[in-house]
C-alpha cells in the first residue's frame, strides 16, 4: 500500500469509529440513538478539525459525547501534525539526489537525530504542554462564570479545540460572550497560532531560546520553512487585523457597539481565527460582504505546513507570490531568503491552488443546485450562493466558520460538505495520489514549443 | 527605450488624443464642452476595448463623437492584435536558443515569411473582411427597424465594436431588444469569437481550408497555440452556455419570460460575451449570484492571445490546469498535445494569474473604501462590494459588462477604473516591465532548499 493510501484510509478509519461511537445512545444528551448523518458530520468535522456543526455541541451531546468529540479532535490534529511532519521527509522520494540532501539537511537538527518514535513523543509532549498552558490561563474566567467543575471542562475542551485549530465550542454562541476578555482572547489566539504554525517551527524557536539562554557563540541557522512560515503568518495576521478593523468599523451588527479596545481585539481575533481555527467572537452572518470576502481569502490560504491547520498553506502562497516577483524582475527561478525553490515544488504549489480552487467551485455549484432543486422557495439564490461559497471554503480549509446555514442544508449537501472537509484535510494532491496509486514518471521526452500567455 | 515602454506609452498617447478629441464640443450631442473625466473614461474604455460607460454613448455623443469612439476602438483593437502577434516573437529574447528556435518554428509559416509590413497588412485585411461580413449580416435587421442610413451606421458601429471585443453599443439597452434575433446573435457572436481567438489561429484555419480545397497531400501541422486556443475556447463557450442556462433558468428577471429557443440563445450569447466582448442581451444587474460568479470567472479567464480580447487568456489557464494534471500524475513537466511547455512560461503563467488577482483585489478594496467614505448612506455594503468586484474584473479583463454602477461611482473611483482598464489591457507583467526597465537576470546561483506545500 502506498503512503498516500495509508494516510487517507487512516483518516477514514478514525472517522468511521467516531461515527459509530457518536451514534450510540450514551453520546446524546437525551439518551436516544443518534441520527447517522449527524454522527457522520460531527465525527468528520472533529477528526478533520473543521468545526462546522449541524447541532449545538454543548446541548445536543452528553458529557461522553463531548469527550468523544474532544478525543477525535486530539487524534485528528495529532495525526495530521505527525504525518505532515514525516511527509516532509517522504516527498523527497521523487526528487533527485541533490534535492533529497537539501531536505535531509533541513531536518538535520539535534531533536530529529533520533528515530521516528522520538519525533512522535516530542510532538505529543509539545501538544500537551501548550494545551496545559491554555487550560491554566482560561480556567479562572470560565470557572468564575460557570463553577469549578464545569469551568475546568470548558477550559480543557476549548484548549484542545484551539490548539488543534478545531473551532469546536461548547457554548451556544461560541465565544461571542467573551469578545472583550483579554485572557480568553490571549489563550485562544496563542494556541491557534502555535498549533497552526507547525511543529518544526516551534522546535526551531525552542532551540533558538535555548541557544540564547545558554549564551552559545555559534550562529543558529533557521530552516527556510521557519523563515517562510513565521514571516507569512505575521504578515497575514497583521494585515487581516487591519482590514477587518476597517471593513467592519461601521457595521452596526458587529463592531459599532464595541469600544476601540474591543474593536481592535475583535479584529485581531477574527484575523487569527479565519486562518483555520474557526472560533468566532462576532456574528459571521452579520458581517459586511467585504468582511466575508476577506475571511474567505484568509480561510483559503490557511495555516502553515506541519501544524494542525488547513488551507493551501502559507508556504504555497509565498512560492507563488515570489514566482510572480521573479518573473517581473526577469528571472526564471524562485528564490526565497537566498535559497532556490526547486521547480517541482513550484509546479506542486500551482497544482495545490488550482486543484483546491476547482474543488471549491465544483462543490459550491453542486450544493447550490441541490438546494435550489429541493426547495426553490427556501433558497433565495440572490443571497445564498455566496453563503454556500463561504461554507464550502470553510469546510475545505477546515476552518468551521459559518454564516449559519450548515444545519438547514439538506442531507445530500451535508454529505458533500463531509467529502469537502475530508478532501480539504488530507489534501487534494494526496487524495488523488491515493486514488491513482503509484505512477511511473513519464520517460518520453517531448519537444518544446512555446505559447503566449497573459 | 524598451519594447515594453514603447507599447505602454503608445496606448497612453492614443488615449490622450482620444480624450482631447472627446472634450471638444463637436463630440457631444448638445454641442457643449465635455467633462474631462467623462472624456478620459470613454477614451480609455474605447482604446482598451473595454466598453464600460459613464454616459449613454448613443444619446450623449454626437455622430462625430461616436465616430471618434469607433476609430479609437479600431486603433486600440488593431494595435493590441498587432503588438501581441509580434510579441510572440519578441518574448523569445530571454529564452535560451533552443526555446527561441521553437518560437521561430511556430511562426515559420508561409504567410509570415515576409517582413513585418506583410503581417500588419494581413491583420488589417483580416479585420476589414470580418467587419464587412458583420455589417452585411446585421444591416437588414437594423435598417428595417431604424431606417437605411441609421441602420447602416448601427451595423458598422456594432460590427467594429464586436470584432474588437469592445462591447460599445449605440442603443440604450445595448442589445437587450435583440435577445431572440438569429442574425444579430450570429453576427455578433461570430465576430467576438474570431476577434478574440487571435490572428495566428485565424490564419492557420485559413491555410487549413486552402489546403483542403486544393486537395494537397502533405499533412498540415497546427501550432500548439492553435490547438490550445481553439480547444479551450470551445470548452469555455459550451460549458458557459450550459451553466448560464441552468443558473438563470428560474430567474424571473432574466430567463423565465423567454421560450426555450431564446433561453438557449441568451445563454450562448452570455457565454460568448462574458469572455471579454461585453455586449449583453439580458440585464446583468438582475442575474442570480451564481450567474454573476460564472460571469466573473469567464471574464477573468478572457480570450486567447494575439486577438482583441483581454483577461488572463486561455493559454494561461491551460498551462496551469495541465501543470496540475502533471503533478497529480507524478510528472514534473507540463506537456500539452505532445509538446513540452518551457518552465519559464509556466512561471510566467503563475505571475500573470497572481499579479492579476492582486490587482483586482487591490482595486476592489480601494474603490469600496472610497465609496463608503464618500457616501456611507448611498453605498449599501451588503450589496455593493460584490458589484464593485464585478466592475473591477470587468474593467481588468476589458469586458465592459456592468451591474449598472459605473456612472454612479465617484470620479476618484472612475479614475481607478481607468487605471484598471489600462493595466488590464497592456497586461500587469508588461506594465511592470515598462516601469522597472530592462533588468539583468540574476547571475548568482543560490543553493536549493525545499519546503512543504499544500
Ligand atoms: K477549524
Ligand atoms: K469589451
């Protein structure tokens, strides 16, 4: 079995187990057997750390149901983080020897010089450490409002959900009653950012700190992945905050009632959460169209590779944006921070964006048609195609933000969303590779011929 | 002066002359001096063959004004067709010798073995031939409705406008009163398609026909450009027709009143016109959101290189889509119809799409902000950011379709649209090359390092 197939089937297996567990009566609040579509949707949403919901997690599911959901999130997030971290080594297979060496070199750091077991242990330890910190920061706010036991459970659940960029919440209005709370905003956004930036980046930061503390003399060399992921993340976070602040400033349904400090905090939170976390402190359904488009853009880009987040990834965006800059300057190679990006990687970046965009367009049209043909009166096309597009991007990039239509969609559309969440999580390329199987690279050399573009 | 600068300044010069002529009193219907912004906007829209208008061409401008507009369209369209046809030879400069030979080979056909004067003469002859045919087909319909002289003028103006993919019309409702007319639909769509498919493709078709008529034995070899342009155009036209038929079928403001034949005809017309012509037989402002998104997609893709149309071009789309297919199959080169596409061209295709998307996003945000800050009450953000996006894509791809907001925008926004039309016409890459000037390609060789994408 190819590696791609193993990963794809692994996710299917966990989703299936989750679905079965969530169907059982002990999972629901009222103790009855659960609707299989609801169980499948919730399990997929949890394992793919998406966070789209068709029922209210906090009131529909029992404590056991909620615990299962939290464990599915943890397994899904850890599984994704581990496989993508390993994948960086495995993608080297089709590269030539020189590229293979470059890949090895980027991993040639003390913490990875052990075997794969060490890496997995290190990832789990990192995860638990961050989640514990999240619980400690949020515990006070939650327990002062909901009592110690309930508060502890809320803190644990939200900490796990945030680190894994899952966006599941137990409160009816997600985090909208904490729009102005410093500690909740701080804990949740930090967990989201670090969970989404990738394990490799965190380890390099940790090594850098160790280095500084021990006052070592040798110069530390950050990997290209570190430089690209951190700089792009920072740029998107600050840019997103500024744009949300501007476009929602005059919206009476979102920002107008807030004071300046809360406006900035809400803009920051929205900027962080759109990049695949999926929590919300403002009502997405009431955002301006400009705000919705900004959110869709940030969602589509998503987080960094090797983390828990989704989307096309910051590195993909940077490769394409640098490719543009290179062409404008008359160069034919892509150079980031003094390192040349191999051409196969540029082609792969194109494939990721093009394949993802096609998936989103196909699903948006399919769901729109299903809804129109099932219920032309309910479905006001003037408004809802945009909402469907938003929903599909949110599902694809495993974000989980919604304008509020998820639960009212037909079962057929919900199943299409399940497929979108799954495909978005394992990745269009990996899924296709799993379906197609191992292909032999083309040996025929075709003559070159050029075309005009643009 | 670099070639890029010559082309960019050439367009500026023609726009400036057009603006001055359209300011003069003899251009307007009421004989007064024209508003400079209106003159600038109309001249840019005509030279860039966009077709966006801030005043009604047929009633605001005098016959002389209309004649000037028609000549600006003809000069703009011919100029673009000629420069892009030549550019296919000039882009070879930075390629290596092998690629240069491939380019030469694709042009190594009898009709081009003369000097550049022959090519220009041939382009002008082709243009006049097609426009004449258009006039003859449409004359009957127009003159039976508006009288011989007025009918002739309408036929000439619309024929020139259609061949150049300009989308300018003299009738108040564009072509909405001819939704069901076979001859108008046939003439306009044929002119649009052939004007937009590129001179090289037309010549190869002509040679093929000659070949068949003379019953020659040797096999004719079509260029890669021919195969890509024709197949992609056909696919987009038929796909577009099917989607418009489906999404507008139940829209009482567009398709519902039409009978089946007229529905198909209107869907076909909309599919053809979205790909940079910009005429309309249905009211764009009343389309469904799905219809608007489809139109935006087709507009952004646009026509083929070496024609009169705009957009990122069919060839660009095909290169990226084939790149995706190659990556999915585990290959690291882009192959179209048994020909390998050089990597610099793939990078250029990325730059075209990425640069264009950024321009569209930047302009949409800028215009939205200007309109909101100038008039928060008039500008209902819930609806109009989408309209602004539509308008900007239409301007960028020199399409000229509008949901009807062009005239009500502020002068500042209209000037931004002028810049968008101009940049969209000369192309983001060419304009940047003109601004930056000749750059020396990078000589330093950077070490390779890989990243994870997607
Ligand atoms: K999420
Ligand atoms: K046009």
